[in-house]
């Protein structure tokens, strides 16, 4: 007998991300990424970046998005509060597979942090090289 957990991407505290919650709320309303982008005054690729956890909205867009999606800002950010309920027909996946998804999310988050760090270092290096060449 194998232990099961909810499918990754649906609201469990250990697996859901900001992007998962944005996508879930948008899909629950039957709104496309393009429609949400138009409502918020942003580009489609911005919505994709938010849902892929590659970027986060500014406070004013977060506030607008919570209103458009009819969920609380707190729920979007933390998964707590007024949000979207998981569907009744969630297929359960084995716990070992769920743990793999969780580890992949953690690694992706670490990669994003490292990418930002590399960007800052590159900027410092360019600045230092520019000062030396002057």
C-alpha cells in the first residue's frame, strides 16, 4: 500500500507557489493568460513569468490581480486566506513522486537566486572594468 499526496500544483503548503496560485485562480475563472494580461495592463509574457515563478508583480498589480481573480492578496502570496478551492477530482500521486516535484521546485528557486546573484556580479564587473578603462 503506497502513501499518496495531492497532485503538485494544487495548494498543498509544501508544493504550491505564487505562480501555481495565480494560474489556479485564473483557470478557475476560465480566464486566459492574455485576458488577464489585458485586465492588468501588462504583457502576456509577464503573466507567464508570474505563473512560472520567474518574476513577481509589484504591489499595485498584485492588488489589481487579487481583485480580478476574486482571491485575497494573502492567499496569492502565502496560500492562506480566501482563495480557490482545489478541484474535487484531483488525481493522487505517490509521495515519492511528489517529493521529486518538491525538490525540483526548490532547485528552480535556488537557480533563480543564483541567476540574480550572477547578474549583480556581472554588473559590478562591468562597472569596475569601465572605471579602469577611463
